[in-house]
């Protein structure tokens, strides 16, 4: 009854009574409200039954029956809403998940950081170049990266463009999956042409052939075709940062209780906006979606307890995911206390490792990058720590791209620091390219298989 009474005080706009961090400052409030009114009238991007299906699957992942691959762009660009770019992103997710299935020997839940990952928090509200101070670039939903006053001024019309690009992306992904693009009988559909000479290509093809042989055997024995390709096999996720746009697509649906954020299946709260008393937590507590929170060094038991009471008072599997981002050098000291605090508060959460954001550094020449070895080290330590504490790591959260970029260093065939300028595209955070992503998936799969064999 207390939870019902508390939620009766919640509305999609009640976050406005709290301190809302990382929100853009629009020069024309009336123009912003006009755009939000348009968004409220537009069709949803996802459905409530997909959301509830994912919530059930994440409950299975929390119990160790599934594994989550949450991967995609750091920040999507409107210009990347093209068939080739979208297809390449989907191919990377497919190939990584296929490798993980073989390692985990259990289903993999694919959540793409696409169709809505258009806004990013920034460490500083302004950027200074040559004595000129302008607002920081916050993603294509807010402003543009060019260092001019016009480009950096937040423009509410971009929210509509973001909605449209998200709809186009999601529609194309759905069409590809519906049309059999993800069918394991035809793995050639999700080959990346430029990666044919990858040192991992042969191993990947051997794995695919093993799966094909298993499928053919199953179908011969049972007399039916294995695997359905006409269902939603991919879910979308993004950081629920811009609260006005999230609110605009939050609504009730017929024959279901509660409110749903219908812009995405899985919204999460970032490390910079996870204040238990802040606007982002207030917004998230009233929606029925499964939700995530980024945690890391400095996260206290008090905060964990307050998140659980606000967001998951019933301690329901699949409702709350904690995404830990500590850094390879600190995870051994930080993660055990996070796990202990969550257990002490009665949390029944899904744990996902984000090995990207705690391992960012700046080179001597001023380029933001990440080392492949640090990324894998944090993942490997995450598996070991959860296992040592009697639990299981339930997934990984990785920033990747299907393009042949040079943004992160290392890997068996990866760039070094002097190569970073050759194909560095990201405006915010560095991403793993295809070869690095696939290599990471193989390493994770081997780690999971070794852990399972060890009992």
C-alpha cells in the first residue's frame, strides 16, 4: 500500500520538482515546449509488451540463465543514419553475440546502444578554444559539434530530428531481423566486407560452421526448422539524459498498469546524474521499463539503499541493473564493496560490467583513447570477483562500431597511439572497432567457458 501511495504522487513531469543535472540551457523556452508538445503527439518507438518481455529476460540474466550484450555507439550521429552504418552496427552485435553464445552456453540478450543514444553528459558545461568559450557539445539531440556559436547553441528542433532518426533506425533494424538477417542458417548476411582479413576471421568461420552443423542435426532429427526469425531479437537502450524528451514519450497504454517510457526498451541513468534525490531517479522510479544505473568509485551503501527503495522496493528480478564502471586499476578494490552493499540492502539486481568508461586516458598528443588490454582486464576481473563472491556477472556494456576506426589502441591487430589519427571519428568517447570488438568477444567467451568448466 505504501508503494501504491508513493507512486500515486508520481507523474511523468514530477522530476521537474528536483534538481536536474546535465540539462541543456535553451535560449527559447517557448520553442522547446512547442517541440515537446509535438513529441507527445507522435507514435511510440517501442511497445509495452517488448519492454515487459525484456524485463522478464533480464530477470533470467540476474539468475544466471542468460547473458547480456549491451553494445553500440558512444553517441549516435544523425549523419550515421544510413543503411550501411546501421547494417554494420547490427552485424557487429550479431557476431559478438554469436561468439558469446558459444562461450556462455546460454542465451544472449542483445541490447543495442542505438535508435536514441543521441545525447551525452559532459564533464564541463563549456569548452574553451583559443580564448573563445562556447557550450560543450552534448550530442546531436542538443547541439552540433562544430565550434561556432550557432552550432553549439542548444536547438530544440534537434529533438524532433532525433526522434525521426531513431524511428528510421529502429524500423530498418526490425525489417532486417524480420526478413531473416539474423538467421543463423545464413551467417553470410552479417559478414563485414572490410574485416575479411581479420586474424580472427578463420576462427569465427569455424564457429559458425559448428553452429550450422548443430542446426542441421537438430532439424534432421526433429523434422522442423530451428530458430524463429520473425520476432524481436534486439532491444534498444540509451542513457535517459534529456528528461524533457523522455517525459514526452512516457504514457499509459491500454490494458496495462503504470507508465512506460516508449522511446526505448531499457533506459539507464549515468554516473553524473545518479543522485538518489535528483530528477533522473525521480523520473525513473515511476516507469515500468527495466532500468539501469551506472555505479563506480565513490558509490556508497547509502546511495544503493536509496536507489533500491526508490526504484525497486519490491526487489523484483529484472527491474534494476547496476552497471559498474571502475577502471582496471581500481575494480579489485571497488567492486566487492558494491556487491556487499547491494546484498546487505536486499538487492536482487543484474550486474553488468562497463569496462570502457573507467579506462579512458589522454595521450601525450592530447587524443582521448582507451587501451584494449585495460578493457579486457576489467572484464576478466569482473568475472573473477563476482564468482569469488558467489555470484555471476550478467553482462557487458561496451562502446563499439562496425566501422574501421582507430580510436582505441591495442588488440592483436589494433592501432598504436601513432595510428589514432588515421580514422578517428568519435566526437566524444573512443570506441572499439570491429576487429577489437570480435577479439574481446572471443576472450570473454573463453573466460566464460573456462569458468563453467571449473564448476
